[in-house]
C-alpha cells in the first residue's frame, strides 16, 4: 500500500479527506475522472465530529446511488443500471438513528426544568421522502463514501492506482498555484494547476499537475492560504481572500457519551435551557451514544461569563451538563469523543480567484455546529461543483458561465446559513438582542418560533438558487428572449433554482411503483421530463417535440461531447430499444441528456411503442401517473403528479432537471417552449464543432 | 475448512441446504441452538430453481431482521437491538426485481396474440407493505441466508465449529431413527434421535445424536424414506408415510435466459396462451434475465400431446417458446439455467411419525412451480416449526400440543396450495374441465378470474390457520371456558390464526415513525399488544392489568424457562429502565413475553413514566397512534390504528401476537380478558416449577 506513489498528472487534485473532499472525489470518480485525493490525517475519522445528515442530503445521497461490483451471470451487461442501488444512502441509514421530533426544555414558574414544547424536525409542509435527520458519527459517513468510491473506481476504465479507498494518506499540501500560459509547455493549456505535496512520514515531495484543484481542507485551509497569500492575523489569513464575519466569546463543549439518566427525552433531539447554568443541546446517536453540546459558562461575582477556552476540559463539560440537567439525574459512562468550539460565523470573501483552484466546505464558511448544517452544506458544495466541472472538462460546458455559477449558487446558501446560525446560536446561548430581559437570557417562545421558521432551510430543502444562466427565472436572458413567455407556465409549482419535489409514478415497462425523483441516478445528464398530460390532447405536440429533438438544430444535437465520451460511469437507461417495427428513428444517443415521459392518461390505455422517437426509446423512463399522493388527495389516482406540479393536462409541459436534481427550466410543451430550451442550453453549453451523423439508433459509448 | 468434523451431539440436525433447511437453520441459530446442517451438494445453488418471494415472505424476512457484526465503540451494548436490521430481506430486495403487475396475453379474433387483461400481482385490498413479488435466483436467496446464519453464529455463545456459513458439505444422510427409551443411556431422554451421515468424498461415516432431526431434503426426501420404510414404487415411497395425489402427463420446460424481443411486456410477469402451440409464463429476473415456463406440447396427427420427458431438451423448449410468442420476435442469448418438470400435486400423508424426526418443505408437498409458491411455503414451514421447537427445547412449551400444531397449521396451507395449484396449472395448460370447448383449451376469462380470486392466497397473506390451542377461535377450549366471552371483542378486525396486519405508529421514546408489525424482531417472544385506547377511560384497566401481570399467578410469571435461559440471541427491548422515581416495580424480566403499548390519546398528552409497570419499563415499545393510514382515511390522525383494528377507544384491547407474527388471541382489556389469556397460555405452555422471586427489576439473561 505504502508503495503506491502519486502520478505526475491528474484531472483534479482534491485536498482534504473529510465529507466535502469525499463528496468531490465520489462525484468526480463517477464522472470518470482520475483524482488525486490527499489527506494529512493517517486514517479516516474514528469518532465524533459532524453527525447530522439532513433530509435533502439523504435525497442527494440516494440519487448518487450505489454501484454493484457483484459478478453478473453470463458476463457484464452493457448499459445496465447497477443492481442494488442503495449505496451510500442505504448504508448510512442502516447504521444511524433518526430524529423526527425536537423537544424544548425550559425552566417554568413551577419547575426547574420542564418540556415546554415539541416540534417535528422536518415539518409536514416540507415535501421530502426522508423526513428526519439521520445521526451517525463522521467516521461512519466517511467510510460509506470511501467504500463507494472504491466500488466506482473498480468500474472506471484506465483508473490510476491508488491506496485502498482512493485517498493518499498522510500527505500534506506544501504549495499550489495556477501557472501562467506558456507555449513551450503544452500541458499548461489543459493542466495549468501545479501543486507540491509531501508524504508526512517520508517527507518525500511530489510535484503534480492537474486541470483543477479543490480545497476541501477545512476552516484552516492551507489551499486558501496558498492562493490568498498574506500574513497570519487574528487567527485569519489576511490576503487576496479574507474570512469575513465575527467570533463571540461564547464557548461550547461537545461530547459523545453513553449516559444513565431519568431524563425522559434522552432519545430526542432536545434544546435545553436551564435557569442560570446555561444551555445544552442533546442528539441521540448510533450505538446508544448521546451527543451533548454544552454551553460552558460560570458565574463570577454574580456575572455570567464563559469558561476560558484553555480551561474547557471534558470534566468541566460533564459537570456543567449535570448542572443544566438538574433536577434530572445524569451519569456519564463511556465517552467516545470530546471537543470545544467557540461560536462565530465567517465566510470567505471569494471561493476562487481563477476558477482553477476552487475552495468549498469549511474552507469557505464556518459557523457553530448546533444547527447540524455544516457537513451537509459542505458536501453539497462539492456535489454542486462536480457536475459543472464534468461538463467543462468534457468540452461541453462553457467554463466562463458554469464555474462562476458554483460560487454564485453556493455562496447564497452559505450566507443564508450564516445569517440563521448567527441569530440561532446567540439566541440559544442566551445572547440574543432581548437577552437581558429574561433571567437566563433565553426567550423560549422566540427561540422555538425561530426554530420552526427555519425548518425548511435546515432540512436542506430550502437551499434555493437565484436566477442565473442555469436557473431560468425572471430576469435571466432566456426569459427576456423571444421565447421567454414559454417559461414557467402559469400554475406550475416547480420553480427553477429549487429541487424537484418527490412523486411516485408507475414505470410502464415493468409496472413498478417508483419515485420519479430517483429514477435517473446522478450520471451527469440533464433530465428532460416530458409531462405529456392527456394524450388525446397532446399527441401532436409530443410528435412535434420529438421531431424537434431529432433535428440537427435541437439542443440535443447541438450540444455533444466528442465521440465516445460518456457522461459518467453510471450508464443511462437500460437499453435504447426500438420496438416500433418499421418506424424509423433519427435518434443518435447523447449521454448528456436523458428523457423521462410522464403520461397523465392512464397507462392501461396506451403503449410505449405508440410514443414518438426518442421518447419511446427510453423505455425504462416512460411512466404512468396514477399513484395516489396524500399531498393531492383531490386528484385520487387520476394524474396526481400532474396535479401536484400544477401541469395542465390538456397542455403538458417540459421540465428540465439539472444533474444535481434542481429544476433548471419549465416550459410549455409547444414550439415556443422547446425553442426556449434551445436558448436555455445555449447559455451555458458549447455547440459541438460537428453535428452527429443521422441514421439509426446507436449507443455512442 | 475440510478439517472441521461434526460433533457427536447436537440440538437439531437439519438435512438439506435449500431454502427450507436454511430457514430452519437461521431460526434455530437465532434461538441459540447448536445445529448440524448438512447438504449433499458440494456448493449452494448457483443458478435457476425457485425465484419468487411473495409479499408475506418478505414481511417474515424483514421480521427476522439482521444482526450487525460491526464493532461498537466502547464495547458491546447488552440488550441493544442490532444496528442496521435489514438483514436477509434488505439484501434480497437490493438484488432482485419486483413484479407489481401481471399481463395476460391470448389470441383474439383479430390478432394472433394480444394483451387481453392486466392485474396487480398483489391487489390493493391486501394490506401488506411490500405489495409485489420479488424475483431473484435461488442462489442469491441461499447466500443471503448463509451470510445471516454466519452473522448470528458469531454472537452465539458456545457455538460448535462449522465450515463457513454453517453448512457441512457434501454430506449425505445414510440413516436416521428415533431410539426407544433406555435407562442405561442417559442421553436418550433428551437426545433420542440418531443419524448416520457420510462425507460424500471421503466416505467417512459419523453417528450423531440430537433432540430433533428436520427433513428438508426435498421431494425425494431421504429422511422421509428412512422413517417411512417401504419399497420404491411408481416413483413414490410406499410405507408408513405415502405421497398422496396425482401427476399428469403435462410437461413443461423452464429456462432462465437473456433475450432480444419486440414483445412489449418482457419485463412483466405474463401469462401467454397461444392459439394452438401451448402456453408460456414469463417472469422478469435480476441481471436482465427472463424466466420462461414453456408448455412442451406438439401436434401429432391432429392431436395435441405433450413432448416426452426424455425428449424435452433446451432446444425444443426454445423452439416452442418462439412459436408461442409469434408474431413477436424472440431471440435467445445467454441461457443461465434449464430444467423440465411434470405437473402434479402430492402431499405427504404425515409430516412426522413421532414429533422427533419432522419433515417440511418439498419433502411434504410437491406441485407445479408456476404459481411461485413452493419455496415460500417451504421456508414458512420451517419458520413456523422453529419457534415451537424453541419453546419445547427450553422446557417452556408443551411438546404434545405445540409439535402437532406444526402439521395441523402447515398442512392446512399446503392443502390449500395443492387445490389451487391443481386447478390453476391444468387451466393454464389448457386441461381444465371446460378445455374441449375452446380452440386452445384455455378460457382466458375463467383463468384470469381464478388468478385474481387467488391473489390473497398466493401473496402469502391468505395463509390462514384454523382453531387450535394457539389460535383462540370459536370452538377452542379457551373460548368454551369461563372467560370465553372476553375473546375477539365485537368489531375487532384482527383474527386469531391470521397475520397481524401492518400499521404505522410513533415510538414515543424517540418520536420515530415506525411499523408496529416490525418493532419486535423474531426473538421467540410472545408480543402482548396493549391497545390502551383513550387513556382517560382506560387508566384503571391498565393499572389493573399491569398489577395482574406482576402477580405470581399471571401467565407472565407462571410460564418461565430456567434461570439464565434466553429466548434468542436477538435481545429484547433496548433496556428495561424504570425512570418513574419512587414507584416500585414488581417486574422480573421474562424473555418469552414482551409488551407493546399503543395509546390512542395523542402522545403529546401523556408521558411514558405515567404508565404502570411493566408497560413503562418497555420504554422502546410504547407508541402513539397518530400516523395517517390511507386505509382508514376517516380516522385522520386520531388513533387510525385503533380504528383499522376495530378497537373501541373507550375500552382498549389486548392482542397476543405469536412469535411468528400471527395473531393468537384478542381479548377485552378487562379482568375477564386477562384471565382468558391465562387460560390461553396454559393451553400450550408449561407452568414453571418454581415461581420467580418478586422484587426489583432485573434482567434474567
């Protein structure tokens, strides 16, 4: 193992083996790239650290799916989706515990501590399948990623050798920079990033060239320092990139332990405020552990002050916890992990200087851990960046549009988080604006109110992207263009810049009841959802759309990568089979687009082969819309998903979902609509230098 | 591996490594017994054979759960349910494909072959969570069992060494018999069964003694021959046990293959009748395989006759399949497996002669494979026997009542199956009573009608047991007894002898939304469900019931195994914690009973610790009933499960669920009710020689 040396040239270097770096590595491996992934720690996390996976993150992990390495009788099946498919999500779900409810405990006039309120962790109004927070320690999360990266590397052609699980350890980053163009160095055009890494034990240095380098190396990011320059000051790097925001003097301890207690809600997430001893948050965890976040404050001469950071020991933390829990008994047994943190919120002034060396995760935003957001947003930073890099590296995406959109979209989310976290953590620590009016500085009603109002955001489902080339919202070029009126038809509830909400449909090919959202796994393709409504009304429009798709000028034919370039190692639909006898198909497979046809007319009343090509060719992605949805009971089993999405059954609609399962554009199922989509895609995709040859169906990878 | 030799004495010898034997081995290992499991094949199945797992079987497999062998930080946690828990069910579900719909194809006046009807495989009226048939080849099924057996052996104290996965291969049974009592052989009282097994390669013989021996060695059971005696005649063993029933001359071929076709329903289960070439059933399978059941008939001089069995080759089967599929194209690729069978139905005249050597699975019933029932019923035979053996071997069950109930219950199901299969397979082969009236001998309407009528049975949910000591139905002793009126209160929809139907509840301890049915995994315990209805009305009854349970004369205290005897390696509720301060508990843990309390009053309005002991001690099994159920929309979120089960909110009810998740008895939550339960349990459980000491809570294992 120790023998495996890094190569000299990679597609991407990922610095940092935490959740953000692992997500980057997993996604980019899925897209078929060779990654140099380094981490300075000799081993993955074994205990503690981040532990909460939010509903939207579970949804994403489910969509990343799983690759089976089990042998298949009769040899490999080309184009077959992996058997199993649970992958990272199922592994984590089977190991963690779930929080559905949060309890609030406060002093009352008659009791030292009483449950004053409860609230669902993910309230009913949030339309998400896994409506809970999943809790397990970061090591289990990292291992689920590492296993899946290894499984995907096994199906990657021409993968460079790596240590087990793909991460080179312990390696530190010594330096990194983007080299200026130089005609004498032909590699510079494609691989301008140079970094020097060092094996922590042997001290051997390696100089590596890559196309991109991702800094997922945490709050004290060395990548950030390398590109920002500047001097150390106040714990922050002053230079071309600064960390903006502020810290407080509020110190918290965090502890994973097994306890004996008569506190009735020990298996709940509880937010506990004592009268004068500070606050605690507890979260149930796998293996009977409990995570404690303990405010470390003491009374000094009648004044409440925080414990000094260097005096915040595990014993003090336990002693404070017991005090806050009074009158309940609390006895600590095995302690799995202990740490201390100071509340503060900071965000990087820039995520990148040149769109070559790019930061994400804690390297760009830090905040308090109590809201259970950090790891989630960090992982999703990289999930969001990876598909854009995929398009760019394969020559299909416009780097000048796609790469800046990463910071545009993710900074918005991080800013929202910091705003929430700042108010929330101060309020929880009794340092809100109204703090002085109350004995313990905490206003339970205000706090609970805030908790509930922010549930949409903290579930991850409220991470909304604003208008840009990828999100066809009012104000964008495409909406101002000649076909702008065809976008976001009246009544449609799907909004560009927001995730596709879930819904069940019947897969006509095999009659299976499936989740539409999860039908196409993360494979780098845009998902063109054709909501066909009532076939009697929409047949002509469907035929015209299909003819358009097959025409040389369609987005589908204009935006193609080179011959043989796949979108990912996860193949597309099982097989593009044309069963429709003599009917000719002009369809030439393009792995960066896939079609899902959802028909409102009951699926007993029509045949897949009646649909025009290419829709019928995606046999595994043709659906009937007849599964009862409790969110639209009025629809019964008559096209409930059309009803939920507000799609007119007489007109239908086209819904473009980005590779990260965000809605990109919704247009009428009309010529205006698909011409609008042409403009939408032209906004961020390159036009292929040569159009594909027409003719019979052929899989191009 | 080959070095590991069998011991001389075991609890149980299991002969046969197919699904029935594996189920026996898995269950008995779970209950903590040392099993000698032998199979004459050198390896588990690698292809073909049985492949359909029905909804009720999936439910059972989910209840068997999974044992995690992952290390737990801080050492083992006593009394902790296994992390993960999916086990065999999740593994199979992730590997198989699902059939939700069945299509019927027949000749019509205008078309050679057309889809004439469709039907759900498991219609809406059947209340089951996994409402589909799961398809995967028998080898994958066997491996899921073998892995889980190995995981459970790892947590079994004092397990005898075995080859990997627990099965000794290749070993043949040479002889077996039950020895008569002999005072000079002290082992005979407990271990009267003697068998001789032989290693198939080395020919080394071993003589083994055991308490029981289970014959799961298939249709040609050698165990059956050993105990039945007699001579070979007409393919059946004539002796003390005979196989009763009849064969036909109808020959079918069965084939697993990959095909190319323009037949649109190739991913459905299809029942296809051609005009004059016979019938086919196809079933989609994992890894893009298709299972074909092909009727092998030919025209001879204008008369349709079956192909002779010795002429039924794979090529003929493929040729017949192509003919029957006309006018659709059908091209065969890789063939994974091929076999031939003759339609017939036979059932053993007895399942056992002495309740020591006991037969099950194909050794007791054979029939045609088309209904997808054989493996399911065979596995459930052993699932049903194992918990009874557990009670008997631990000295708690009355052997004279429990062991005969195995044949009583399972023979009933097998007879139902044979009746259905006989009619179904003949009708499908065009040999029904009305065959001559139709060109191809098949009446589609009659056939489809039959298919639909039998869906409840073929789903496995319709395997209903009749009145006996375990199923407190009219006609049983307990119902004729002094407290008989308290059984099956009016309006209650749960029926003894039928499975507990599913329902979701909120686990109060942690607020999780869970399936009540799956909360207690198969651990050998009776599940006493206390439906507490409206607490305002039922509090006095609850208190009285709790006091009764803790009294020396209750079923709970009268029926105890010896000190330190566990019901299974799967522990009970997480921990029996008494948080209720000064309130005294008389509860002494008895692993053969567990309590689940389901309260109709909204769970925000009461605390677990308000409940009387022992109910509050089973903290992990106290539930709120407030989860919407689409089958009782009228209840909204107000006690929907009480509503579905027909339980009066003012009165509550006690529902005893047997260790195999069949309802055993339903009684009023009243003194009459629990005295009735005392009689119910006394009917088949031994009274402990000494009553347990009273006093504080203590876990007895």
